[in-house]
């Protein structure tokens, strides 16, 4: 450009730094600038720049309205997508929680129960305290009462035992009732439990706020003090029972195929221990009903029963109504801690109805049964043989 | 200076829009609609097509705002996008026409200066002369001039839009300007206006 020595219109315009201000700003012009060339540049610039000035308000507003509508549509779709995504996320979280919940049904009390030696070789009732001390109770029918704090325990209104109990910390006591013995226990929370022969109950030594939980192996009748806020939970090897306040019987012997519960009063809720992910079974049962748990199929079976039969042992007798002989004999074996053998296994399924007084000796009870049947009794050491 | 300040203003507007400010979004729309519409008119006389393209351009901007990169010249960005959209839309229409075998038309030139618009501009003798020159310039030259003087884009940006080197863009514009100047020289330009202009300049001085 410099070789021409003269700056022409196209030089002015094509300059990188050129802007419209060139024409009004004199500082940008040099002595080389030619008024004529500047004017030409101005004419060309104005010509080229002319179309920029067109204004399209109608088109602008029309298109704006359309754009707003399109945006709204796009947003709705986006929100819908977000909602769908959110719902899926919630479902995923919920599923994970559900799975974790299912896998983690074991609680401290269940863990503790597994540490207890399952042998029932003791011939006397055992009360195992929090510090490991064992209190032996020789009575056939014993009564154990805890005070409100769980520190003082009265056994059969005469023996007194104390234990140190720290608040807030979960500590357990265990009551082991061997075959041939029974025990009644009043827990710190005011609930009562009758333990049948060959049973074990693990319970918190003190009344913990917000938690009432026991573990049972064997058979027991619960009379739970009412509390709407704090449910009372009975855990067994097969299922958990949640109650607010009620009277019910639970039978869950390790040697029995089936576990069951019979409700006399109130309302209880059952859930199996091994919950499957897809069907989280919860069964609420009403008074007068018995629920049997099938551990193979992991299912509950509910039937209406005469509750009397299941609670009578507490009062020292057995009522049977169409009950198979095998089942009756097993009850007697536990109650008296004897072994009863049927020589002809066919009779096992023979059913009996009647009233058996457990205050009598075992052979007296068996005689009652034998009276109605062509059985003969044989007594061998401590074994009774038909 | 003003250009720089304008850029800064645009930059903040763009940043606000990217952060989800709908007001900023419509400010950008309002600010650039006329520019874009005028620019679009260089490519097509179909106003509905231009409106469609501007609509699509802003809808895409809105939808993908989070993915938009930082840009230093909104004007450049919008013009380039609109140009692409119009070309896409036009070639779609042409191929549709071809498919129906209704029209055996030649390719619509990239830059179609409309006669009616030129007529408005050729109100003066100078403009008429310059208009004649515009008609014989190449498409690239015409668009280069337009981007440089109507849209204030740099040679770098022009080169980017036209898909040529910066040097080619510069040369292309320079030659076009030279042709325009030559035409003015040949036909002579209104000295009367020059006189007024010189007088005005003297007043300023």
C-alpha cells in the first residue's frame, strides 16, 4: 500500500482496524489521507452498510412468540424426562434399601442368641445374668420377677439376685428352662412370659427406651404390656412377631418341623426371618387364629383354632381335640423330661381328644390315655414304653 | 473502543444466558434479530424461511445452552449458525423440488441480491453505479463485503465463515473494494455531495 504513497478508498476500508468511527474521528487520519478518497470510502461504506438498517419488528415478535412456545414444549419434555429419571432413581434407592433391609434382619439379640450353647443337658432352670453368673433354680415351676430397672430379680418370692445394669447399653439375660420344668418371668417392662419345658428366652436385662425385643427358642405364652409407641418383638428361628400388647402363645422348638403362634387377645404381626426380595410377607393375625410356619416353603398357614388348647399348659393341663398321639407324647416328654416310645409307629397318627392333668405323674397321665385304647404301658428305667 | 465495550456487554449477556437467565436469552434475541433477518435476506427472499431458520437457531441455542462453548463474538457465532441453517434449509427445499421434478432450476446462488432491495438503495447515482458493480462481483466477494461492513466481522471471522484462508478473505474484500472505487472514479461521483461533506468536515475541524 505504501508504494503508492497515497492511501485510496479501498485501503482505508480494507484496513483491519477500520470501523465506522473512522469517518468521524480525525485522529485516525494521516497527512497522507486524501479528502476525496475518504469521501469515496464513505460512499462505498454507506452503500455496503445500508441493508443493516432494516428493521423487522413484526417478524421479530412473530418469531419470538413461536420461539417461546417451542421452548415451553421443550421444557415440558425435559421436566417429564427429569421426573421419569427421578422416579427411576427413587425406585433404585428404594430397592437397594429393601434388599439391605432384607439381608440385615439379624439384630443384636439374635447375634447374642447364637452365642448361647444350645445344649439342654441341665436338669435345673438356669438364669444367666449379664455378667455371666448362673443362677440355678431347682423348682419345677418357678417364678422370676424383674424390677422396673432390671437390677433386682426376685426368684420364687424368696431368693433375691442383683445385677449391675448400665442404662443405654443393651445387655441381655437368658432364662433356660430344661425339660420337666416351667418358669414364669415378669420382665422389666411389665410384660409376662410363661416358658414351657425345654425353652430358652433371651431378653434385655433392663427396660430400654424405644425397644422391647426378646428371642425365644421353645414354647412360651406372652402377656405383653400395652404400649402403642414401642412394639414388642418376639424373634424366633423362623419368624418375628410384632405386637403392641396382647396375649399369645409361641411354639418354636428346634426339634419341631413347624413353628407356630396362637393369638388369644389383641393383634400381632408376623414376618418370616428370611424374607425374599419379591414377596415381603407380613401377616397380621386376629384373636382365635393360629399361624403355622412352614420352614421349607417359607410360608405361613393360618387357621381358626380353639385357643384354650394352646394356653392350657400354663395352668398345668393339656387339652387335646383330635390331636395325633405323636404330638401329645412329645408334649409329655418335654413336660416331664421323659422319653416315651411307641412300639407301633402306626399309632402316632391316631387322634385323641381329652383333658390331661399335668399335676399327675407321667405314668398316671399315660394311664389315662391307655384307658381309652388297647395300649399297655411298660416302664423301663426312666423310659415309658407302650 | 465502542466495539470492545460492545463485545464485553455481549459476553456478559452470553454468560448470563448460559447460566439459565431467560431474560438474557431474549435480550440476545431482541438485539440480534434484525441483524440476522437482514443477513438472511441476502440469501433468500423467502421471509418465512428466514424466520424458520432464526427460530430454529435460537431454539437450539436454548436447548443446548449448557453445552455451548465460550465465545468472544456473539454476532459472529449467530451469523455463522444462521448461514449454515439457511443453506441447509435451501438445499433441502431444492432437493425436494428436484424429487418432484417440478422445477429444473439452477442452483440458487449463495448470495442472491434481490433486485427490489437494490432498487431501494440505488436512489442516488452513486448507489446505482455501485449496485452495478455488486452484480458482477463473485459470491465470495459480495459476502466478504457484507460480513466486513454490515456485520463488522474481522478477516479471521470472515475467513472462517466462508471456509477460506484469512489472506484470501482479505484479498477478496480488497479487490472488491478496488472495483467499487474504480466504478465511482469512472462515472464520477456527485461533487455536490462532496462539497457538502467537505464543508461539514471543516465545521468539525
